[in-house]
């Protein structure tokens, strides 16, 4: 789990920046829909769940 630190609206997507309880930073990219807002606010406590086919690992 972690805490929402920042929310950035980026065209067709929203980037939700989360600080995990273990101190690592994590960014979630959520595709925008017609409904207003992404459903999160700064300071919200959130859980992170990633499906087996929902992530890409990039070489540093």
C-alpha cells in the first residue's frame, strides 16, 4: 500500500504518483474517461495490485 503524492492530468491519461509504505515511488497511468476526475486525491491511502499481463518492465 501507499499514499497518493501527486496527480497529473496528461492529455488522454492521468498519472497518479504513489509513495509506497516501503519508501519507493510508483507511478500509475490511468486512461481518462468522460467522467470527471480520477477518483483519487492527494493524501489518499491506496493499495496497488498488478495483473500478470498489465505491466511492462523497462531496462534502466
